[in-house]
């Protein structure tokens, strides 16, 4: 039996990978056998942070080409790493027989006290599946308004799908204790009011340049700068995670985790900005939709670029004709007025307004 924790956030770049890696190293330091699963399809941050270069991933185990021991990396910092990366997609399509072999592979990997799943950015089907399957969530927020609104959206989806695990909140990149408290209270107030989901404040990590310095040196800050403020915070997080209250957390079974995860991968999920999951959703992933949106935005940007060129040449020919051209100042003024009278911005800067708006839908 293990503690299975998904490190997640809603918004990208809040510090999930930094926290997962350093917390894992500290848990190992305390004598707990700890394994990180890189569940991020994207940037393979764990590799960069630890200066490792995996040649294979979980997909090679799922396809029967390799064993879990072939792909597992035993890092000198005391933790083991299972590269998920692009192989995570192949888990979604596992049949029952292959699922058994994945579960057997994890049993063969040895027993761990902690599995930390570093989920990727955004609220995609993959992230939701890992969160729903994990008994514990470590939700990383910062004081950025979009970090709070996206974390709220994530909890809303999990709540909708009746997530029953424990949700522990870490406020990252805080200037001081008071600002961390404020951020947590603000977030908690909105969650209490509109979702009724239970949260536990696990702690905070200060904004600290030791984090970026250690990133450049591809080594965890908890080892490289043990006296830094950030390292002190991570030690306290590890302590709380393993302390007295931890006894209330029922250890979970990694076999059950994977079979739940695969079924969540394939079940209709309601994600933000969508109506009930249509059937085609099983084949069109959130990533595909995101790519489509990006293409559309690029197309619009190209159109605008063309329009700007046309306007510039029209203004030039007007100037040539000796007509008075509006000063830059008045154009700017008009723009501002237009914005005031115009629609709401795409994201909401105010959490309460955001919540009120989403509840209306
Ligand atoms: N406490 C901190 N102090 C200073 N910088 C930090 C802190 N935590 C994270 N960072 C910086 O923030 C950036 C994002 O961190 P990280 O890659 O861990 O985020 P992430 O949530 O895993 O991102 P993604 O969603 O892209 O996977 C990195 O440059 C990291 O060095
Ligand atoms: Mg990351």
C-alpha cells in the first residue's frame, strides 16, 4: 500500500514540478521510499530539473517492449522516476489484458511509500483522470488571479465527478506569510461558498531565487541550497504530510489506482467551456481541441496583420492627399472608450465575479 498523490494546479506554471521533485527528495531523505511519475505530456520538466535524459517511457512498458526496470531512473537524490511523457496517451487505450500487465509492472517495480504524480498544465481529460484516481491531491496555487480561477475550475470538475479524496493546498511563490494567508483565505472562501469542497491548507513556499538557481544547475534546491527559505518550506510540507494527521489518510493500492485511472480516461467527462462530453470526445482529445483553437487564433491574428497593413497604406495615401490625420492621442482615447463599453475580458481578474459567472451557467 502506498500514498498516491497527484500534484496539480489548474493553471500551468504554478510550480507543480518544482514542488513534486523537491518534496519527493525530502520524503526520501526522511526514509520514505518515493517514486515520481511524470504524468506531463508536455515539457518533461522533471528531466530538465534533474538533468536526466530518459530514452524510453511508460508507453514502451505498455507496448511490451521493455520492463518497468528498463525505464525507471534511480536518481542520486534518492528518488525513483518513471517517465510517463508521451506514453501516458497509450495508457488511455489499454484493454483489460494490457491493463493487467501495467498493474503487474507496477507491482514488479517494488513497493513505495509515496507515489507522486506530476500532472501537466491545464484542465484536460488526462489531468482530471489522474486527479480523480489519486486518493490525495496537492493543489498548487499562487497569488495570480488566473491561478485561483483555474484551480477553482479544476475543483468544480472534480466535484462534479464526485471526487472523494483529500485536497491539500500549497500556496507557492509567496512574498510573506500574510500574503499566503490572504491568498488561501480568498480561495477557500470562494470554494466554501460555491462548491462546499473540503480543503486542507498544507502550507506555503516562499518566492526564492534558490529555485531558479537550482533549476539552472539541474539539481533540487532542497539538496543544493538546504538553508534557503524555499527548502525550509518544503521540509515543513513533508513533515505535515507525514505527521500525525497523515494517519487519517488511508493508503491506496497502485493496482486500483491504475484501473480507476484508465476508466476515467475513457468515461465522458465534463470539462470547462464544454457542454456534456459528446461521444466524439473519446477520439478528440483536449490537446487536439487546443491545437484547433490555436490555429483559429493564428488565423485571426494573420487577418488583423493584413488589416493593419491596409489601414497604414490608406492613412499614408490620405496624408499625401493633404488631409488631416487623427493624432495618435485621440485614437488611443477612442480605444480606451471602446474597451470600457466593450465586453468583459476573456479571463476574470476577480475570483468572486468569476465564480458568480460560472454558477449562472
Ligand atoms: N517558490 C518559487 N520561487 C521562485 N521561483 C519559483 C518557485 N516555484 C516555482 N518557480 C519557478 O516557476 C517556474 C515554473 O515552475 P514549474 O515548472 O515547477 O511549474 P509547473 O506548474 O510544473 O509548470 P507546468 O504547468 O508548465 O508543468 C519555474 O521557472 C520555477 O523555477
Ligand atoms: Mg510541470
